[in-house]
């Protein structure tokens, strides 16, 4: 699929079929994440893949009931906890790049998943300590996000986006696109 097509067709998927995801496809999307750019190429990201139903279910207690994606965590046959080791990245101008590094890798993963017919939904609204305790993630590691991974059982309409003129400027901050 053309890259622009993948970018424009990707959606946050919150309903999944119970069809298991093939191990090769899981590794394919993880490989796409692995190829992301990062601070000094230090590759601080780590991915915990959960397919075991009990381990996946143990995550649910960390999500508020009004998180619109909570049911997707219960429904999808695979969940990926996207983590970072802050010690393997840098800080510049007060910006902690482990977050940016891992966000890029996470989006590579989401786009690659869409490219092979799988759905994802970046989720950031959960209690980190509860997830760490539930699945045994060591203390220095941060959780950047969590996504269900599986075959979509819905085709959501595109969510609105700001116009280019609201977010991009040519040559001067006073000259919107
Ligand atoms: C950092 C981040 C955190 C998010 N957290 C959640 C979440 O906790 N629950 C949820 O249902 N969706 C979550 N989303 C998904 C957004 O709601 C979604 O990307 C946005 O509404 C645009 O829709 P689209 O992804 O279908 O284009 C999150 C997205 C990002 C990038």
C-alpha cells in the first residue's frame, strides 16, 4: 500500500474480531517499530507483547471505565505495551527524548499494522504503576502507551483534523499555509 494511503486510512480501532494475529505479522509490525529514528540512535524503546488471555485481562484494572478504548483491550487477541528506558535516550532544551523516540516507533508500529490489515489504538489513559505491577515491568522503564492489535471489526469514519493554515506557516510565523 502507498505510504500516503496508509497514513490517511489509519484509524484508532476499538472493536476487534477474535481471530488470532499471526506471529509473523506481530514480528512484522515490531520490525517496523525497530526501524524508527531515535536520539543518537540509542533505540530506547521496548515492547511487551501479550497474547495470553489472563495476562491481557490483568491490564484492565489499570484503565478507567470511561476510557473509550478499554473494551478494545479486553477484546483484541493481542496487546502491545510500548515502553521506554529513559537511560537510553537524551535530554535537550528540557525535552526528554525517550518520549519522542518511542512515540515515533509506536506510530511506525501503528502504520505498519494498518498496512498488513491490522488495527491499533494508541492508548495513554491508564495507571502506569498498576500496569507495571500486573505484568512485571521493571521500575526504571516507563510505559509510553498501550495498543490492542488485531483484525478490525469496525470501519470508523475519519476524525476531524485542523486545516493546514492553522498549523503550518511559510517562511514567517505570520504567514499561514
Ligand atoms: C498520546 C495518545 C493517547 C491516546 N489515548 C487514548 C486512550 O487512552 N483511549 C482511547 O480510546 N484513545 C486514545 N487515543 C486515540 C485518540 O483518541 C485518536 O488518535 C484521535 O481521536 C484521532 O482518531 P484517529 O486515531 O482514528 O485518527 C490516544 C491517542 C494518542 C496519540
